[in-house]
C-alpha cells in the first residue's frame, strides 16, 4: 500500500506534467472505484484547466479553480501514468484525462480501493471537512515533541499502533513505523505510556527523518509501487527490519523477527529494540 512518501513521490512527479494543462476530454473507463464514477462528473471536467496540485496526508488534490477539483487517493494499488494520447490502454485503467498538449494522465488501480472524485462548490465543504479533521503530518509545526510525549503518556496502546493512529499524526504507515522504531531502539510492542521521554524524543525525530529520507529516495517499492515514469522507489535499500524476517540485523546480526499487531506485520530486532 502506498504510504506518505510514495504518495509524495507521485505528487511531485505529476506536478510538472499536470499543472497548467487544459483537459480536452475526461474519460472514465470503468465506474467501479471506492466512489462510483459517473459520466456526468467526467463531462464536467472537459475544458477545465488544472491550476495546481497539493497533497494532504495520502490525498492528492487537483485544483481546477472556481471551487472545483479532483480528490485523488491511491488506495492499496493505485498508480498514475503520464503518456501520449495514442498509447494503448492497460487493464485496470479507470480514468483518463486527455490534455491539450498531446499527453494524458491515467489512474490505474487493480484492487479499486482508490478514489478519483470530482468535487465542486456544493461538495467542497464535505471534502474540506474531511481533510480538516486530519491530524498534523510529521513535518507540520503542530507535531511538536511535547505534544507527542504528552499524548504518548496517555495511551496504553503498543507504541507501534500509537504512532500509526491517524488521530495523533498522519502519514506513519506500516513500513515507516517499523523502521522509525528500529532506529529509536524501541520494541514495537512496548506500551506508549511505558516509553521513556528520551526514547520518545528520539522516536519523534526518527519518524520525521525516516519519512524525509524515503521521500528523497522516491519511496519504497514493496508490492509493486512505481512512480509516474515507472521507476522504483530506492528507500528499499535503507530498510533495516521491514520485510526482513529471519535475516541478520544490519547492526548486531541477531535475526529479525516478525509478529502481527492489529492484523499488520511488524518487524523488529529483539536485541536492538527493548
Ligand atoms: Zn539488531
């Protein structure tokens, strides 16, 4: 599943191809995504010019100006392509925006958990309300060490579940939660309120650092993630625990363990993480 760094990578790759482009025609090839796609909506996109893109949590917003836009979410398996008008369609290409410059933007999603939703001034508040409810991102000024420690001290959840809880901070998904905890030497099963101030301070910094690094390297290519030009994310080489069950720890050579927490795999080094 694309996490924040992968979405940011897609967002940055799309930006130069999409901003300022006029949509000659929008084509919805299949109605079945998380929200149903309708031709009434695709017709409303024709002849609109994309003003700018921005990202909030794992959403990409395509702003068309005049209180109109498209809300985009990659879901589990969504990907975007920019290609020539005449390129052949592929299986699971759901939406296609043909631009006036001869290029088109495709949204492909085999598992169909993604979102590609047109909004306008009538539905804007619904979209905005949803986005406003989101907790700060790790890079936001609002995500301070003190507020992080204060909230941790009130939670009896395992620390990994706590940092993945989008009510406190958004964008720390499964891969980056495991990696930040490894860098901080914290066992993922430790209760949030049982972590020391020192280790929570380290964790706060490491969450930000891991996500920054992953964005710089174009994300992590696990379960087929590819950016807009088809290239892989290079953070895969910086993984110390995620997906490495039974491999020797790169720091101490003890074997990496895998456990399941809230239905998700967690990887950690039993020696380095206490
Ligand atoms: Zn180790």
